[in-house]
C-alpha cells in the first residue's frame, strides 16, 4: 500500500508539473483552443482545435485537436508519438508538422517535463472536433533554436540563467522577438532584437527589442518592470501591450522564482541596437 500511495503522489506531482508547463509557460491555448467573439477562448472546448488559420506560401494550417478524443484528437496516440510530435514535428502517421507548431523550441524539454506535458494532455476533457486538415504546398523552412537542440537536464535547471533560457524557450519568446523587419527568422544576428510588425485583424504591433540595450532595449528597466511586462502586458511607461502579448495572462501564473530566472536570462543577452 505504501508503494501504491507513493506512486499516486508521484503521478499527481507529474500532472501538476504538466499543468504548470501547459497553462503558465507554453501557452498551448493560443493555437489549440477555439475563440469566440472578441477573440475570447471558448474554454468548454479547450484544446479541441483553434479557430485561427495560418496561410503561408508553404502551408495552410489550423491548430489541431490535442484533447484525448480518440477519433478527432490524440486519444489514440501513444506517449512516444505525442513526444515525437512535440519535439521533432512528426505526426503519428509520419508526415511532417508545420513549424507553426513550435517544436524546435520544445526539443529542449527535459525528459521529466516531456513526461509531465504528455500526462497533462492525457488528463484534459476529450472533445470531439474535426479540424480542417493541413495543406502543405512546398518544402517547409525549419529554423533550429541555438542552445535548444538537445534536452536539458534537471541539473541545468538549477542554474538561474539556464533555467530562464529554458523557460523562455518553451514559451517560444524568440519566435516573435528574433524576426527581422522583413519577417525572416534570424536567430544569429537578431536574437531578441525584434522589429517585425505583426498585422492582424486587431491592428498592428512591432515586436520590441528585449535585449539589455540601454536605449532601444530593456537595459534601463528594473527587474520589477520586466516582470510586470511579462505578467500584466504593461510597458515601463504604463502603455498596454497589444494582443500578441496577451499571453501575459498565462505568464502571470508563473512562480516568482521562474520569473526571476527569466529576468536573469534577459540580462545575460548581448545588447543589440
């Protein structure tokens, strides 16, 4: 009975860790939960497939159903198949998944956190919802994330800067903040520099410079101002951020220690003009 109780505690801890990762850091709702009027998430259909469509020269896709529904979701997938999709961008049937799903950022997931993510996805309510199948038009460009091409270890997470990089990576921050103004992903010379203008139905917004440059970046910001930006989508001058940083509603659930780690990592970046 003691072994059974210990197993139950371990399983619960794994589930709680997975919930934290999915709901506070990875922001899976952004693509996989349908939205109602005003862009509000329809939580009773959570993770059953996003309503947005990404139409690019290489693909047209929607966020897939990642609930445990066996017919329209991932209920029939094995743990190994889910992990391969998350970290290698390969569907259970062997076809590639578009990099709209940020699998190059999830390659860094520790084995424990990968297990936790799968455990949490298994636990959510299955919702039957057939999502439009992806259409692939040409070869897809996949940009590997520097420093994130191998899983981290639990020892890596004990270092504050490495932990901050880990968290910012699975939150795929550089997916927006390392795009050149022409939209090309550039992890070599635009790492955190920002500058790309997103044009959406709600309007437009440029991704800001999040390097510690004292003038064009966040070098003059205090730690508390950076954390407020992350958790409340408010700039140093009190200006509210536009929808791409609506993910702050998720980041506000992060622990103080994890927020401190992200700040430590941001401080360590090369300052770019």
